[in-house]
C-alpha cells in the first residue's frame, strides 16, 4: 500500500509539472520570437528574451541557497505551491507587454523556480527508495517533458504561416497558457504528503542550519566534481530552450522558419519523453550496469547533434534574421536535420538529467534538500551565463563551449558514479559478512 501511495505521489507530481511547464517551457521556447514580433509592432518595447531568461536563471541561482530553509518551514508540498504561483504571473505578463514588467516578472519567476525545483527534488526523494529512485526519476522526467509536445503543438498551429506573430494570436496563446499554469498549481495541492512510510528520513532542521548544510555540501569533493556536470546541463538547457529555437526562426532560408519553432519544441519533447520513459520502465535493469553508461550515451548523442547543427545552420543565426548559408554544398539548411537535432538535444538532455536526479536521490538521500539546491544553483547560474552571452556570440562559439563542457561534465559524473559504486559494493560486502557472522554464532 505504501508503495502504491508513493508511486501515485510521483505520478501526480509529474502531472502537475507537466501542466505548469506546458506553459513555461512553451513560452521560453518562443519568447525571443514573440518579443521580436512585439518590437516590430511597438518600437518602444526594448525588452530582450535572452536578457529576461538570463535574469530568471541568475535569480534562481542566488535564491536556491535559501530554498531548503523554506522546505524546513513549509515542507516540500507547500514550497512547490508557493513556487508555482510566480510562473502563472510570468506567463500572464505577456498579455500586457512592457519592458519594465518583463524584467520585473523575470525576477519574480526566478524566486518561484528556486522554490518549486528544490521542493520537487526533496519530494521525489522522500517518495522513493534505493530500488525505485531511478524508475521514479524516469517517470517524472517523461511526464514533465510531455509539456514540450502539448504546448508546442498549440504554438505550431497558431504560428503557422505567420512572419510576424500578431497581437491577437499572442493574446489567444498566452491566455491559454496562463489557464494551464493555474490548473497545474491546483494539482500540486492534491499531492499526498510524504510521511514516515516513504522510506527516507531526510529530516529537516532549522532554516539557518539548512542553509549551512547547503554551503558545506557544496564544497565537498564529490559535489564540486558533480558541479561540472551541473554546469553543462545548465548550458545545454539555455541552448535548447531558448537559443536553438531562435536560430531556426531567424534562418530565413527555411521555407517557414516561424513554423519550425513549434515543430522543434515538439521534437525536443519527444526525445525527452522517449529517453525518460525508457529509463523509467527499464530503470531496475539499467541501474544494474550503473548510471555512467546512460550519461555516456547522452555524451555521444550530443556530440553528433552539435556537429549536425554546425553543418546545418548559419553562424549568425542566434543574433537575428539571416540569409547566411549552411555548410552543405548548396548552402541550403535542411528541415529534417534541424528537427532531428531537436530530438537529439532532448534525448541527450534526458540522459544527463535523469541520472543526475537518480544519483542525488540515492547518494544524498538523507540530505536531498541541500543537494538539489546545490544542483539547481550551479545549473541555473550556468543557464544565466548561457543566456547572457547569447546576445553577443555566434552559433559556432555556442557549439564550441558546449562540446568542451559536455566532455568535462561526462567525465566528472563518471568519476563520482564509480566512487559511489565502489562504496555500495563495500557496504554490501560488509552487510553480507555481518549476516554470516550472526548465522555462525
């Protein structure tokens, strides 16, 4: 019964996040495109989608340190509810586009993101045990990434054939996304509270002690190594969630570049869902071989993906409308390669993130709040860096940075995973020896 209750909690959690991020991820995927259209109608609007996203992730990075303190006061469920409300405000703000409002709500949603994601990591850990954490991470991740498909199908239909996204179209899109975000927040209120039957202790202390636990955990050797992996996940998050869709939209050699924004988001979502579902369904089997083979798979997939993007898109595509040629002989970018790269970006991202969740939920099961706070701090700081420099650098520099960090992050993860595996083997051997001693006596 306890197992069924915990599984139900994970499913409800995934459904709530699917709704909330159907709104937010869809909005983030098209944000720079929509803002470009607003500026063409209203030159007084000078906001930047890249700067807005950079502000969001900067605030997340700073406030993540304090999120475990909120969990200590409110518990993970109410912390997530408090974090979800700013997402609705952020989406709704695009119904009344003003530059100052865009940057103000960017700060607000950054505060909410720190709460909702740290609360999510804590809740998922408390509703799992060592045997189910990999499966539950896969279930949650695949449900969450359904948001990329549903939201972007809607965007694809509404944006198709439009060179400039009209005010009427923007109104319909953002009023719909706001309603979906509200529904997701309400679903969070239905979450069962994790109790003693969850299989995890993770007892929180005072807010001040939780903050100190986060700082102390951050400077440990294993967490510093993992921070390299976290940093890569943040950079590739900024790339696939904001930069790549803008590249497609600005590449005018495509037949209908605005339509590709929605199709790209759908393809990313399909990759995320397929990987998450695979690792969720077969989690009990894949964990026998460790988490590192899956991360290595993600590494190979992303390397192939970055090379194809390098060949297919012009180097100035992140910066505005361009008629620049691709690296192919006729200079024409290929639609199916663009969408294949979207799929590979999503699949590889899931390879990294599901295994990070699994590792943190397993190795730091009694300290999950601070562990996920550190993860989100580094990831959000990295994403903020990615969005800040996106305003200035060409696509080739984006790809070079991603290649270097992908290799370093993969190596760092494998080192920590191998250490965790050796500790588990020693612990199992000691436990077996203890049982044999008792039988002998």
